[in-house]
């Protein structure tokens, strides 16, 4: 492993593992990459550094995401400022790739916040209608174990809030990559950075626009949850409620086309109108989803009843030819298959949040 060429290959493979999110931590990515590239013939001391891997990740991001990465970085920094202003009483500090500019597809926005208890922070997030999860993460540094309180917030971009005691607000936290103090920015410092980096952007207007944007995934959740109270006809739907059915259809669709977000959304949302107007659930659902789904997803939802009629042989010839003329005809038939198969009792499915997390990650990986 002393061979520099071999070391570079390991660094590149480790970067690929982290860029594609097959691995989330540097050390595990290094070990897996070394085994793949060099078998068992390596020494831990010969592994590439975290910095080398991070630089390779940035090369991958720039080559694969191009100019979209710059636009995404600008938007992430504006979103960071919006969240920091919301959390101002906890003295937030922006750290990590959003500050340094080393973002990649799917990167979190990392903040340090300072509070002796979690409750004031979580209460504020709840008052803003933000979904979050609390983690207690154990990290070994310099032979000592430290437990960090981490609040993961799901929003247009995902946030990772590391909560430190208030007496650590002026502490110089050190980077595990460089061993040097972590770069961080207060609200005022981030505002100055944005003004210097993006002089053409009207900052307050951009933050207001960010605040006014609708998080479509939160709307999807609000439309899906009432389906649990919609009991289906047991003869046609022995599985029970409309939410359980929708999640089954989503799972079957994901097995068939795991990377087609528009198709997966049609599978998950095709029956949301049943909690609004059971007499015409398709029209009601499309009205509720207007502006929040693509024309292709809307077309699949609109025509899925006709796809069932097609399978049953009751669809008229003119309507059949109209469906066949669409480039999404095969996906429509597949949606009908999933819809029909998603009516089993006792089948394990993900919950609504997990389904939407998958779709959110898929959207972010495609540059949204």
C-alpha cells in the first residue's frame, strides 16, 4: 500500500462509496475501498487521509453535477441563513460543506446550536411545523468517548443540528479531518459571506422567497395520513384502509422502477382524493396536488382507472388507442398491476415518513 498509485485508487474508491452514500463515514469507506482495491494486503497506516477522500468527492461532484452544484450551494446557504434566523436564540453557527463550499448531492446543512436542554429547540421546530428526529451519537476522539445530541430536521434541504451546552458557545471545536479549529460562521458572518459571494442577490428577498416556498413532501404527508381512516370495500380491498393499500402499491412500484420518482409518486398518491371526495377521488386528488406534481405524474394518476378497464377488457377502442399513443403507456399498465397487487393482508410496508424520505432523497439526487 506504500505505492502512491494504489493509495490514489483506494482514495478514489472510498470517495465513490461516500459520494453514492454506500458508506457514510470515512474510516469504513477506507477499509471497504482498500479491501476492494488491494485485498488484505494493506496497513491501516497506509490508508489515504480524510482530506484526500474529501477532495476526490469534490472532483466527482463537480464532474457529475456541473453548474448545478453552484446553484445548489447558493440555495443551501440561503436556506441555512433562514434556519439560523429562526434559531437565533440558540446562537447558531454554520459549519461543514455548506460553509466551505464543498457540497455534494444530498449534503446536509450542518449547524452547531447551544442549549442545555433539547426541549426549547424541538418546541420551536414543532411550532414551525418542521419534522425532526433526535439522535444521540457516540464519537471517540483522543481516546475519550463523547455523546453528541443531534437533531435531524427534514425540510427542503436536510439539516443536522448538533446541540452543545451553552457554556461551549465560544469553544474552538476541532476538525476530525485537519485537527484544526472548525470553520464556522454566525448569522452576521454568513450574511457577509452571501453579500460577497453573490452580490447580485437581494438577500432579504431571497430569504423571504425561501420561507414562502411550499415543501411538497409535507403536503404529500398531509394528504396521505387521512387515508388511514378511509376503509375500503372489503370485497375489492381485503387489505383494509386506503393508506395501507397506497403504501403497498408504492412498495411494488419501487421494486419495479426504483429510480423513477414521477412513477413512484403516482403509485403513492393515486388514491389521496379518497379522503377528500370518495365519489370522484381522481379529480379531487389531482386538484389537491395541482402545482406539486409533474404533468407525467398527474397523467398516470388521472388515467389509472382506465388502465384497470383496459386490463378487464371494458375500455372502448378509441380510449385504448389514446392511451397507447402515450409514451408512458407501459408505465400506466405497470401502475395498474401494482394497484391490483397491492391489496394483500398482513404485508410489511414502510410507513409514510420512510416512503417520503426515499422520494425526497431521490429528488435531491436528481438536483432538486
